C-alpha cells in the first residue's frame, strides 16, 4: 500500500526518487534511479524533474541541490548523516588546508557542502584513482577525509606527496580480518570483493578492490559463482537481483552481527518517503556562496571521465 501511494504521488508531483545501494530493499524498490555516489550525482544534474527526493544520507541530498539549485530537493530524514563526513568538520579542515597552501585539495564526495566548498576537486571511490592521476605528479595533494581510500590510492599511484586527513567510515572500519579469512577458507572458490574504504589489511585480502558500481560490474563479468562481499550489505539486494544464479556472502564484522549495515542509510523508510512527498518537506536549502564554491569542485570531478 505504501509503495502504491508513493508511486501515485511521484506521478502527481513530477517527482523523481534517487536511492543509494546501501538503502533497504523496500526503499530501493520505489526508486526511479539506483546507484553509487558518482552515478547519482550525474543523474541529479541530468534530470528534467521539478522535485528530486534523495533517499540517502544528507551529504548526497546536498550534492544534488548543489548541482540543481533550480529544483526542489527533498530529504526524507535530515538526521541521516554519515560518519565519514562527520569525521571532517569544515572549520578543522579549513585550518588543515591553511597549513599546506600549495597543495591541491581532493575531497571524497562523502563530505559536507562546506568541505566541498574548500575543495579543488571532489572524487568518489569510482573515480578517485583517475582524479589523482589527472593531477601532475609533482603537485602535492591533500586527500580527505577517508584515510583508507586515500592510503589505497597513494599506494597504487606511489604519490608520496599526498597528505591524508584522518577520517573513516564506521561501516568499513568494522570488518573482521579473522572472520573474512575464515570465510575464504570455507569457500575456497569464492572471490573476495572489497570496498577501498576498508583498512589496508582488509584490502589486501581482496581479489577485486572497487566502488559499489565497480564491485557490481566485476561480479557480473567474473566466471566465479561465489563472492565474499566486503562492503555495506545493502548492495546485496542489487547483486542478487542482477545475478540470481550466483551466491553472495556478506563479510562479517568484528561484532556478532553477520554483516555490516550503515545505520544512517537504514533510517530512510517508506513511511518517511511518503511523508516527505506529501508535505514536500524537509527541503534542502543552501547558502548560495557556499553552493557555488562546492559546485566548482563537483563540476571538476564530473569533467574527469
């Protein structure tokens, strides 16, 4: 019933729902477009719709508003934050940047709009390597806020002149190395796919390292029939939908739970989406000066294909 009401309201209001892979199965099923941060950022810019409802955490809705100031951007649960974005307060990041005035600032898209406004070029896990490689090798870089993604990119590129902000994602920090090794031993033919937000010792266990979109593509192209999935478990919904003949095993955390979930992403529900569409609130509103500065860094990201 909720899903039908949501679909009716979307048609009535010309609204489009964008949802991240880490949201719940129910939320993914009512979305018009499902994707990772980069794909959804580009889609938001391309859409011809007066209302965009972003079923995701708050920095994602902010990014959509940055790119689409003329559209009404709604966020069902404004309190749905991001531990990674919260690990990088804009005031502290501004002080950090002033210590390295000659550095190019590359910031992961998982940041507040204020941090994006302090950034030269944004990136996602999909294009972080390409972004860094597009910068001259002798140009020093500040990379924030994810120390794990930054460390992985620094190792792959050999960019020793890249300084890392000390932030991380609570989901990807909690995977258990011992339990992953146990899964690999009990599933010797499985491929292990790992998101680069994980610590280095977890990444070293991977057969493939990549973004959510990259992991999905790899699983489709691989001849393997089993995969140990080391990222937020919401992605398993799309994996099983695309490749029903294959087996996907969520990697365990250091706690007793079988897999890791982003509590923020799971705050978005069908009830909150319906209420948001009905009232057309809460709406994302941004200071124009900050929005314009943030847009420059996002546009710079999108231009690097």
